[in-house]
C-alpha cells in the first residue's frame, strides 16, 4: 500500500472509530438522542434542512433530489393526514432520476 493510501486508510479508520464511540456513548448516556439518531428518516431530515438552508442560485439540483426523496416518503415524514405541498412534473422526475 502506498503512503497516501495508507494515510487515507488510517484517517478513515479514525473517523469510523470516533463515530462508533460517539454512538455507543450516546446509547449509554443520552437515550433520547440515541433514538433520534437511529430514526430511519434522520438522514433525510438532515439533508432537507442542509439543502433548504444553504444559499443557492437558480435551480439547485441537490435540493431537488432531496425534495423528491421527501415526496416519496412523505407519509412517513409527517405521519399522514397532510398532503405533500411539493409537486414535480414527470419530466423533472425523469431528468433527476437519470442524472442521479
């Protein structure tokens, strides 16, 4: 293994080790945070917040992808009873799925 590859492997290992210890410590010390962290929609909610709050100009492809994924899982996100306010036409959905 070359030095650059070895350094990257060590970096990746350290990141994963820190993440492991964070998750296990959270499970022991903060049950509510651990439950929220392990919510299956945690990543989608985080990406929605990140993309919606980031500055962007004209059409934001990353935001569109996340909004489409939110539309697909809308009932899970809101718990039902509320219709999704976001609509995309078939052309946008097709173009986004092809590019993604």
